């Protein structure tokens, strides 16, 4: 097996330079030296012994990505388009900085912390946990920690979070519906009743727009749908022939559910937007490929990943991040799924 010293001799550099290249500390190496060392590493087929580094308790170059997702037999996290995209974006950004990503999925925050300790990860990125779990992570994680899309109790804990203007996005799309003549709009989500976290913020934005335009706010206009496919489709089929007549537009808390509803309602003989208008939230690939093309709120998933990794690396370097709470902007994307009720 090729050693660090042999690599250094072949490249004509010091062992320290080899270590800097192997572990991604490219800022310490000149461009021409970096190219030379990388060429030698490729030619020799050298693979660093990460297990040995862990045994020596050096920095592991591992960043843990934790998703607090319930283990559901009928659905895995990668099937959700948001999580699939954010996982890919995080892996790319982590790798570009010379680290390796370890993905762990569990609804149990204590289990996640045990994993992080046992693998000696250098830092953690935690996706989408609720207030109680967020507080548990803050109190018990022994290493730098950054959240994505987390919500917190007002208990003074010093958190670092990358989120989204969820409330503003929901306000924008509801206002757009109202401007197209819709006054009877339902909000559909699957995150409890009352909802928590992101869905609570989006419900709030929806109600802000109704209130601003003098439209009534009815608790019954928040419809709880199931993450279970069979249960959700049964609800939508029943809703198509009973409760839907009350509304002219349906605002789903995610593109995934909006597009799924368009297909399910189509099978019941209901056309979008002729019979009902539908919009979503996320601006993912489902929205772009859906026909009619979905009207939605677009967020930058890759932007969340870049920001979260940058903030975590600052914490790992024991630097104070410039911001502790970042909310990325959103934009309205107009498709063909909303009917203009003012048009003849």
C-alpha cells in the first residue's frame, strides 16, 4: 500500500502538503501543487485510511446529516422530492469542502445523538425537526450543529438555523389566488391539526392574505390529509364528490401533494383548472413536469444546502457565524393550474 511519505516523494512535496490535499485543505496549497499531488494520488490509486483516523481520534472529516423522519413502512425519505434534492445538494457541497457525508434517518433524537458520538463526526446538520427535538439536540449535541427548517421554543437556546420565508410564500400565492377571483380557498397539509413547524407558518401566511382582503377565516378550511397514500387518495376521492363543491381553489402545502391530487382528481373526472384550481409550494421537478404546469412557490433547496454547510464549517473552525438565523427568499411561479375567474 502506498504511504503518505511515498506520495510526498513522488510529488516532490512535504507529507504535510499531501495531508492538506487529501483532507480538502486546498486553501493551504498552490494551484499547481494541488494539480500535481492530485495527479500522483490518482496514478497510485491511493485511498486514505479513514478508519485509522477515527481510531486515533483525529478530526474525522465526517459531517453527519440527520433527518428526523418517522420510519414509515409505505414510504422512505428519498421518495419525498424535497428530501431527495436536499440530500443530494448537501452531499455535493460537503464533498466540495473536502468532507464526507454520513446520512442517518430516525424519528428518535436520542438515537441520532448516539450515532453522532459513536462516529466522531466533526459537525451535524439536522433537517426539519420540531421544537422539542430541536431543544434536545441543542442541549445534548457535543459538536457544532446547524439546523435546516427547524422551529424552536422561546427558551433562549443559541441555535443556528437555515430556513425559508414560508409565511411570506404562502401569503404571496394566496394573494395571487384572490386576485384571480378566488374567495373560497382550502389549505391542505399533513402535519397535524393544528399544524406544526413549516405547515404552521404556511397556514399563517394563507390566513394573513385572507384577513388582508377581508375574507372569512374558517377553521374547517384547513384540511388534514394523510401521508399514507391509500388514506390520502380515499380522502381525495370522497372530497371530489362531496366537500370540494365548497371551494374554487385548493392550496397544498407541498408540490408533491398538489401534483398527487391533480392525478387523483383526474381519475374522478375532475379537470384542473377547469373544475378546480390547485397550487402548491416548493417549485420542485414535480411542479415543472406536471400538466397543467403547477402554480407554486419556488424555494432554493441548493441554496439551503450551501448556506447550512458554510455556517457549519464556520462553527467547526470555532468562528462566530455572521448570522444565526437565515431565512431564504421565495418567489411565485405562475403555471397553468389556476383559473382566472374574472375571465369570461
